[in-house]
């Protein structure tokens, strides 16, 4: 899913200009994509419990190829919005099933460690995707970006032939007799009534929302504020993304000594501190560009500490239906990102103050989520005072 956003980031201004849209119209293509991801996870997660992980993720990969090609032939911004909605829906098959497959194989802190390592490996894509996207844009135009996405999905589809099914046969048999819309929405309700799940959801979702504010506006503020030429977009973007990579790798080490909950708390504190300092700097100084770049890297580092631990903590609470729990977590995650991304686009005014303010608010909410986790037990009851 990450490559579907990050490869595409440098092309947003050029695409928006050619199709006659505004800055907020261009940003909205990202938010609509995330809306598709939110809805798609609610479909693919339960289906993977029903039919198995691999058949469902293969179907998603085929859909991704189709909608990548459809997006390449857009003639209006409204066309792009529609195509990206379905593009996001099929892209959702990847992350929702990846979380479920990890939970199928591992438990507790070990699951969080494997998820952190997976996140770190996926962070390599954002390191190179914007640079590659900028080269594609300069040499071939923005439409070629979607053609490359189709080729990437074909490679993923071929790679899936080396994977083995992880969903237990017993679970698939039971789910086959029970899979209804009522069960899907029942799983949604059960998750969102669980206090500890809510805590993990807030921590993971809002930290990522802060990151998505950055993603939604970076293609504009790197030019408007930092005066970075398009061809150097990827290099500038990689500075911040390196923080997420290092954070995920650090998490994979810390989680075995601190545990997933404490590691997540450390991450939310880092997110609050980095965005809080950035907000103070932005409100007082107009040209502290290097300091802001360093703080954004620090924020990404914090998100790297939070991400895997929050997602695995939430999914592990409902191990008997990992696909459904992953779908609930991921859909709320994506829906919230779409909303905050749209707000970021509408409030952006050519400066850093508004994006950083939103990032700080998201980081504060993430810290609240980690506090809820620290005060509840795995069965959802309030943790007694010592």
C-alpha cells in the first residue's frame, strides 16, 4: 500500500495542474485513496478468515493491477477521485492480511517484533519510491507513475507463489459456516467496545494520522517553504522516512526487553516532544529549516516505535478472528487518515504552521491512547492501582 502513495507523491502537483484542479483537489486524491483502503479492509479481512489468506490477497493484487491501469488514463480530477477510491480498496488486501498472517504465526512481543521488522523492510519503499517517482515524472510524465504501480503489483503477485497459507483450517471451516454481514459488524462492535483495543487504536491511528498530515502536504511545502526542486523531492523526503525505518528497527530490539506496551508509550512520547518543539520553532522562527527537518525525522522515529506494537497489540486481543480484528483496526486507521488528510489539504496555506499544529494534536491523542493501554488489562478491565 505504501508504494501506491509514496511513488505517486511527486506527481500530485503536475497531475492536479494538468487536470485543472486545486491544491486541495490534488490532496483529496490521497484521502479518497485512504477511504478506499478503509472500506477494503472490512471486506478483505473477514474474507481471509473465510477463504484463507493467500487466495484473497492474490485477488487484491489482481485488482490493484487493474485500477493502476485505469488511473493512468484519467481525463479529469473527478475521474482520478473515483479510480483512487477503488485503487485503495484493493490495495487494502496487503496490510490487513499481512497483520493477520503475522498473528497466525506469532504471539505477544514476538509478533510485535516481527511486525516491526516487516515495517522496517516496507520503509525501504518510501526511501526510494519518491525519488523514483520524481524521475518518472520528469522523464515520462505523471501517467507513467500508475503504469509502474501496475508492474510492481505484477511482481508482488508472482512473489506470492512462494508463500504458504497461515490461516488455520479449523478457523476457515468455522468461519465458512458463520460469515455474514452481521458477523462482520459484530466483530467491529466487539473490538470497539474493548477498552484496551481502543487504546491501541488511538495510539496507532493518531500517530499515523500525524504522519499522513505530512504525506498530504509534503509535495507542496517542500517547494513552497523549503524551495526544493521536484527532482530532489525524493532525497528530501527520504531524510524524514529514515526516521521511521530506524524507529521500526529500534522497536524490534526494544520490544523484547521493554515489551510492546512500554515501547509504544516511548514512541508516543517521542511524537509529542518532536511535534511540540517543531510547533514552537515554527511559530517563532521563519527559516529554521534544518531544525524542522530534524524534528520531522524524530517524529517519524516515534511513529516507527508505535506502529507495529499498536497494531499487533490490537489484533492479538482477538486471536480467534485475526483477519476481522485486523480489518477493524486497519479500517479505522485508514478512515481517520483520510479525514485528517483532507483537513490538512484544506487548511494548508503555503507555510508549515498548520500542518505541524495538526501533527501535534494527533501526537497528543496518540499519547492518550497509550495511557489507556497502560491502565487496562488484556481482558479489558481497569488495571488495579499498586
